[in-house]
C-alpha cells in the first residue's frame, strides 16, 4: 500500500533493503510531510493515506488498460 501511496516504482523491491528504507523515508517526507509513520496515526491521516492509495491505484489501473490516445479520447468525451 505504501509503495503505491508514495508513488514508488515496483522495481524498488529489487534494491538492497537499507536503500529501500532510505527511498521510502524520502518519499514519505516529500508526500506526507514526515518520514515518521507513527505521526500519521490519527483517523484523518489514515483516511488521507487510504484516499491517496485508492486514487493512485485507480489511475494505474486505468492507464494499464488504455493507450495514451484512448485515455485522451475518454477525457475529451467526459
């Protein structure tokens, strides 16, 4: 979930675990404003994470199913 929420590539899993931790921390700081996930324990923060995850997952699913031309046409027809 956090990989999608932080907009990180799937290939991140291929690098050393210590390097992954650094990448996750930098991305969390950039997207969430903190790299300390214990600070994100409120219901409001959890809702924000869930909405961000769902939005990014939906965009990824749509872009996997459409070519860029089909996506542009869908947007123009909306």
